[in-house]
C-alpha cells in the first residue's frame, strides 16, 4: 500500500515537471493547513457529539422497549396462569353442576314415589271411610277399624312431611345449580376476556419486538457511523499534532524494533508494549488535545477550538512537576499538549486530564521515573519522544508486576491499585491487541 502511494505521487510529480505550464504547485502553509484541519475537526467533533446524543436517545428507546417487552411477557405469563386457574375452576364447577343435576333427578324420583305412596294412602283412607258400619262390625269390629284408621292417618301425615322435605331439598338443589351455573358462566366470561387480553398483549409484544429489532439495528448503525467519524477525526488530530510539534508516529516495524529493545531492558514482551502504546494513543479524543492555561486552578483550553476546559491538570499534584518537565526540555508550558479530562454522558469532567505524550504519563508519575530512564539512556528523558515513552512504559509495567500477571499490571497502569469492573475493558482490550500483534510480528519476521 505504501509503495503504490509512492508510485502515484511520483507519477503526479513527473507530470508537473513535464508540463509545467499546465500546473501551478501551491502548497498551503503549515498554519493554513492547520487552520483548515482544525475547522474540519470541529465539524467532525460536532458530528460525533450529535451521534452521542442520537446514540444515547436510541439506547434509552431500546431500554424502554426492552422494559415494555419484558413487562408484556410477564403480563402474558400471568394471564396464562389466570386462564389455566379459571379453566380448572370451571371444570370443577361443571362437575359440581353435573352432581347437582343428578341429585335433583334423584330427588324428583323420590318426590314422584312419595306422591304415589301418598295417593295410595289417601285412596285406602277414602275407601275405609266409605265402608258401611254394619260391614265393619261384622268383619273387624269397631276397635280394629279405628286402629286401622288412626294408622292410616299417621302414615298420611308422615308421608306429607317427607314429601315437603323432599320438595324443599329439590328447590334447594335447583337454587344451588342456578348459583353454580351463574358462577360458571361468570368465570367463562372472565376467561374469554383474559384470552382477548392475552391476544392483545401478544400482538402488542410482537409489534414491540419488531420495533426493538429495528431500534437495535439503528443503534448498531449509529455506533458504526460514529466509529467511522471518530477514525476520521483521529487521523486529522494526528496531522494537527505533527503541525504543533508532536513527533510523527513510527511505522509498525520501527515501533517493534523500539519495543524489542525495551523488552531486552525490562522483560516486557514487545507485543504487550505495542498494545499499551496503541491503546494510549487511541484511547479517545482526549489524547493531547488540551493546553493548560492556569497553573493555579489546572484549567485549560482545547487545542483545536480554544474552548475552555476545567480539570485539564490536577493543580495540587501535577502542575508544578509539569512546569519542571517542560522547562528542562525547553518547551512552552502553555503550548505543550496534554490530555483533556474524560467526561461522562452529561459532559461533566471525570477526574483530571494532563497526561503527556504517547504513553500518557501524568507529570507526577513521570518525575518519579525520569531519573531511571535517564540512567538507562544517558540523557534527560522526554515523555513526547516515542523512544523514551516506550522505555518508560516498559519500566513502569515491570514495576507493576507485569511478569507475574499482565492483566493486573495493565489495569494498574490504567487505574492504579484498584479499579471498577467496568474499567476492565481497558485491560481486555490491551491483551486482545497484544494477541493480534503477536501474529503480526510472526508474519513480519
């Protein structure tokens, strides 16, 4: 790729030399190029900010849809349970109604039997009443006649009472059956309503699922578009850094040679050093984009837009070391780029910026290591120099115990002695980059 670019460039140059009358070569001055790049970067940063807002809104919409879908799932599950419960009760009521109907039929038969017996008793009593007195005296005697009559009357009364009780039982059973019918009918209506509610919720859930898929697709699209714009912005920042004095980044082969040398001095494997430097150089848009403007407060401004920034540097910890470092290196303290502070989703600073150079050392930490680096190189170390930055990173990682546990050492490099779970993305990312670089190194050799 690098060779093809050179061929195209040489071809264009030959064309200019052969046909000087057709072209006028007019390179913009560094200040003009920087001004144009800063304007382009400002526009890209506006796009990134807009993407951030859109992504946040879409993420919230996605979360809302996920909550809605989850709520609908729970409602559907609850309705399924209620419908199952109601169907069991309806089935039980149906059995009770059947039993009650059987009891009513049996009671009706008993009533019919009681009516038949009562009719026979009444008929026999009537016949006894119609017999002539002379016949009764001849055949039975007056005493037996009255005894028989009293017995029939008692049986008639008992049978009437039994018939009344059976009728009352039949009426009670009929009332009970009516009540059961009404309860069963009410439950059946309730099940019908619950079934309709379930169907409606299932339909709504299907719509929400569809919207969630579309929202997720839009969310991923926005992330990809933001990533592309961030890459463009990073490329422009790199060029701006060159124009304001940040050394040009080495090629991968050059960086590997430096890392291999540092590995010999510190024992840190080259691929891990390269991964840390890659992560630090691309950790975000805060790398080297601020100037400190007030050493007392640590406030500063953005390199590209002059926008005021708070917490560019910790005034109690880093401004004094920063002045010492820049003075020793002959740099202008107010025009030497450092990292801007990270910000949360609402735009408020999270901690301080002020990290220096490719390895992103804060001034106070660099002061603690600069003598070690000086003893190894024989000259005053420069955190903006790629060789010194590599060496300092290797020495620091060695002190952090990288040979015992690379992940812990990398996380201590990023967050200090302790860190939150969400910060582990840094260590995981560095180790993933290192694994890729191991393959690249094998292919290069």
